[in-house]
């Protein structure tokens, strides 16, 4: 129920636009590292000081106009410049739809090429995040096209996909992030049951650790992480072959612990004024994250938080909702 409420809120174009005007609110500042480049660089430096590298995501939702996609591209180019100037340990994560994949493939490819080219000159890696299955094949096509010219680019394999093992084998020579998968997908193409997804996730991680180039294991799931620790120990897989990734603001103690244990650790650091949809999806993923909101919005009287969420949902229902679930 709560999951549906927050997913509904995340897809609401009106609330997404409205939130842009107000800076980080409702506790979003716990999971979004600022609204501008200076703020995100400051957060990266703090994480780097703990031996944690970062992957930076310039948040963006509902991009259907060339002008917006071009603005997103410029902002990502500026982030690359800032990473280089400040000599921080960070790379880029981006979403093809933000760069115009829903407008035209060749337009998106040209935007991405500019980004990957600049990053390549500075020795910075670019990860193409994986969105819902309607964008799956075009995203692999972007990777295929870009890798004809560049080797600083990789993507994500979602373990809930029935064909994930095929994709993993095909792209095993790329740096890959493996995740459970964040979108609502039909039974024809994706496992629905958590047990099946977890089992496939472990199978894919193990396979890529043994056969792949470099594996980013992106999860907050301590059971999976403990399993990976044991697996790499048993198979003598060196630290240089993998890293663990988590989202900014989540399980901070565990992030610091893993880094201090000597594992390569990378935090996914989202930033930007377009924070609202991302924040609502985090609440949908794990309603317990409501305590992030409660801490910020109500100092003591927290028990009306569900009323606020429901009220906001009703407001959301009165406005148009268009997009599918995304990360
Ligand atoms: C760095 C990163 C990048 C990602 N990129 C993509 C992408 O490109 N495409 C995509 O589709 N998806 C992406 N995802 C999202 C991913 O697919 C999952 O939807 C998301 O990570 C939730 O699954 P999980 O593995 O973290 O654990 P879950 O299945 O959500 O949780 C498993 C268990 O872990 C524990 N746990 C989880 N979160 C917490 C917490 N905050 N505090 C305490 N315990 C907790 C709980 O015991 C929980 O039962 C990404 C995730 C990360 C971390």
C-alpha cells in the first residue's frame, strides 16, 4: 500500500516540477548530496576521506525535449570537469532517457558520445544506468556503439530479468554493475518473487566474479554482501576485481565498515534540483526510510507522517501522472 503511494508520488510530473523550486525538503537532504556541483564535490571529498570512491548521478526526470536533454548533458560535462579539477575519486552514472533516449536514439548517442569522450580524456569511467525494459535493448545498443570508440564505459545487469545470464555473458568483458532491479516488470520477462531474484542475483555475481572483467555489486542487502565476502575469500578473488556499491545516505555505518575492512567501496551520489522522484522511489523501495522524513519534518510529533504522505498522494492523484517506475 505505502509502496504504491510513494510510487504514485514519484511518477507525478506536477509534484516533480513543483519540488524543483524549493531545494531539498522532507528529509531528501539525507539521501541527495545537494542541489549543485559545489555541494556534491564537498560530499564526495568527505566520502573520499573515508576511502570511499563515488559515482555521481545528476538527477533528472521527464526529459522529452531536446533543450532539457542538452541542459542535462552540459551539467554532466561540468561534473566531469569538476571531478578532474578537484582531483576527487569519482566517476559518472547517467540515465539514457535524461540524455534524450525517448526523443531519438541518434540524438541520445551523440549526447552520450560527447560525455564519454570528455570523460575518456580525463580517465574517468561512465556507467550507463539501466532503466525499465522498454529501454533495455537501446541501452545495450548505446554501449555497443560507444565501445567501438571508447573503453571507459559500462552498464548494469538487473538480476530480476529472466534473460540476465545471457546479457551478463555477452557483456562479461565490460565493467558491470549487478543489481536486483528497480522497475515494475511483467512476469513474461522478470522474476517477481524476492527469493528467485535474490538467487539469480547471487548466481550472476558469482559468475561475473569468476569470468568477468570488473564487478560492481550494488546492494544494501547484508546477507548478499556476507555471501560475496565468503565467496571471494574461498575463490581467492582479488580486491581489484570488484567493489561494493550503495546509495548515498543509506546504511552509512555499513558503508564505512566495508571500506575500513579494505573492500573497494563506491557510493552512488545523486544530486540536483530534480530530487523529488528519486526520493519518492527510495521511500517506495523501503517504507522504513520514512524515518528519514520523520526526523526532518517533525521534530517530536512524528505520528502524522502517514497523513501527510496520503494527503500528498491525493494531491498527486489530482494531477497528471505519465511515467513508469524508474530508479
Ligand atoms: C549503487 C546502486 C545502483 C543502482 N543502479 C540501478 C540501476 O541502474 N538500475 C536498476 O534497475 N536498479 C538499480 N539499483 C536499485 C536496485 O536494483 C534495487 O532496487 C535496490 O538496490 C534495492 O535492492 P537491495 O539489493 O539494495 O536490497 P533489498 O532487496 O531492498 O533489501 C534486502 C534486505 O537488505 C536490508 N536493507 C536494505 N536496505 C536497507 C537499509 N536502508 N537499511 C537497513 N537494511 C536494509 C534489509 O534487511 C532488506 O530486507 C541500484 C542500487 C544501488 C545500491
